[in-house]
């Protein structure tokens, strides 16, 4: 199973269930307090630079991110799934195979 995480500008690490393009991150947390703590961590300063990693490898980085939407769903088992929609500028310093595949799947590249 992959270890997907988001590293905020202030070095806060956020474990993710998935990340999609355009920027849509999904997190699953056990309690409401954990979801609130995540929301509190997503400050404009923390979102100035956001690095996404899978299994310790940086797959892409975004700059000057802003949250454009959020949805929280309570699951049948009592956990919460948070969907966060972000916009930002992609930092280009080379592209991983994972990122290339994602862009092809989303029709952004042939």
C-alpha cells in the first residue's frame, strides 16, 4: 500500500488517502477533532508551498495554494472523509512517471 502525504510549507505532514488533478485531496480521519485540526493547519502561510510525496518520493509540488472548496462526509463506521479542493501554481522541476500518468489519464497530455 502506498504512503501518500502532503508536506506543507511549515513542514507539517498530512497523510492522504488520495490526491487527484486538478488538486483534490482526500483524507480519512477517526474524529471530528482531527478534521478540525487539519483545517486549522491549512493556513495561507502553510499553503505557500505544498509538496506531495508517495512512498517518500516527491511526485509534485505546488506554490501559492488556496482552498477553493471543502466537503466532509461522515462514514457508516463513524470515521470522517474530508475532500479539499485547492488551486495553485505547479512547480516544474522535472516530472515523475506518476505525474505523467495522471496527466495522461486526465486528458491533459497525449
